[in-house]
């Protein structure tokens, strides 16, 4: 009780301190390596074969000495794995006429037992006090545990009422090994960050019917252990004991951490730079729908209809267009001016006829672009692809599905006329339709 009052006073003091005085140096999301997590404990206390609310093999409380040791690894703020050892002796006295409908006979045909035991088990431990919204630091932790292991026990019992070892009638049995399941609750008081006072109560269920020496038939045996002890957590003083860390308080500290805020501001700056760069890529100064980085004809007058390169498309007058359309042959080669990918108005009738034909079927089309031999091969390759893209843009704008049209550039390769003459070079500046 004194330890509890002292801990409560420490907690009250913590509530009145400034945040900077209690802020932890660790980050809650920094990983388990930033904490001390391994601890060892010793304990001693009282055992009993009489457990409240259960069907017991004894009806009279007999105290005996128990002792134990633990090795524990804290895996998170609220959960740990613990290796337990408990040993000692359990005694019981089944007094005739008590808890057996007033009968003068004992419950299971025996009067007294005492059993020496050694138990080893692995338990999971859950802390109920790790997360606190009221206190920045924990001083008291409530916990529950459950595990599974082996119990090695050697019972002795007497059928004569009042008989005790080594009196006559006291019967010894061999050592027995059975599965055991310890279930417990407890409370820890923080003495220092590394040292804690541990008080607990554990009930061990033994998968057997003879822990009391005599057979209890269909009633699994069990015994209780009430104990107190000390637990020490190993590790450097520069690290906190994970068991006493309040993650809610640490998250609050992290929100107000100066270094983290600087990182967030720096991240905001980087995001702003990326957004600016993206906006620059999308910039369209002349408003023709083609971004500046792709616009080969900047400063196009407002309202101009342009091709994929941002260059104006000049439509023929209605009368001349009808006359040309009458003589246009779909899929005829499209010719271009020197070093240009801009469509000539004379090519519109052929393109319109081609578009009209493609809209009546579902065939695909490959546009093969070519160039004459002037300039470098790399330049001519780019120019030939631009010419093919200009034709594709026109067809798509006229209603042909873009997925049906593929574009290829062949540069100055595959000439259809002699590049040594102007007439031949004019013929080679073309786009062909390949079905």
C-alpha cells in the first residue's frame, strides 16, 4: 500500500509538470531496439489447493511455501512472452462433514495430502495499463497472463483423518508428469525504470486427476499460488523500459518534436517543387491545347485549329474542298514540304476519304513516315515520325479510333524516287498507309 501511495504521488507530480520536462527522447515508431525489453524476476509466496469458485479436491485451506523465477521478453507496449518456473509444495485437508452435504465421509475417500511440484511453462502476458490518456508516465501496471507447460509433481496422502507425514497411514507416490496451464493476474509497481515490485495470483490447471494423490475422477486438479517478488529489466540507462512507456504520450511528443516538424516542412517544400515542375510541363502559353514543350508552332492565334505539333491546320474553302474530294483517292500518299510536318491543304481530301472509309469498318492502319535525304539521319527519323503523327491526329480528330492507328518513322530509308533530284526528294517527303 505504501508503494502504491508513493507511486500515485509521483503520477500526480507528473501531471503538473511541463510537457518538455516529461517528453521522452525516443520515438514511438522508432522500433523495439530503442527500448530495454529483457527482464528477470524472482518471487515467493503461498500455495493452496483450495481455489474459489472451482470444484476442489480439498475443502479446508492449508498454506504452503511456493517460489519461482521468470524470464520475460517485452515484444510491444502491451504484450510480452514469459518463461516461468514455479516450485514448492501444495497441501490440502478434506475435513469430513464440510462441503459434502454434511456427510461424515471425506469427499474423495482421503483426508489429507501434500504434493511437491516443479512447473515450467511459457506464458503470454498482456499489460492493461500501458496506454493511458490521463497520465504521461505509468507507475502502476495491471496485467493478465496465460500459458502452457509441464508440471512434475510427487503427491503423498493419508486416508486417516488428521494423519500427517511421516505418521502411519501416509502414502507416498511416484513423480508424475502432466500438462499444466497457468492462468493469472497481477499488478506491478514501478520502483525505478529498471526495478519493479510484482504482486500476483496464479491458478494452475493440471491435466490429471491425481495431483492430490487420490483419484478425483472427472475433476481436473488445480492449485493456486499467491506471490510477491521483484523484477529487474536489463539494458543501458540511455534506453527506456518498454513496459513503462505510454505510447499515447509518446505520439503526442512526436507531434511536437522540432526535428520532425522541420522534416515535414522540408517535405512540403519538395512537394511544392514537384507541383511547380508538373505545372510547367502542362503550361500552354498560346492556349491551343498543345503543351509548350511539344508545341512546334508557338504563339498560335487564339481560336486556331492545330495539329498534334501545335501548328495551324488550314481548311480549304467549301467549294474547292468538294471538288478535290470528288477526285481524292483514299489511302494515297500524303506529301509534305521540305523539313516540315505540317499537313498541306491539298492532302485534306485524301485524309477525309480515308477517314470516311475507316469509319465504315474496323480495320487497323499503320502510318509509315518518310523523309528525303537532306539533313542528318537522326533528324530525318524524327521528322518522319512527326509527319506520321500529324496524319494520325487529323484522322483521330475526324472520328477514327486512335487505337486502330499505329505510327512508325523510317527517316530517309526506303526512298521511292531519286534523292539526287528535287522531284525525287519531293516524292520522298511522304506518309504511306499500310493496312
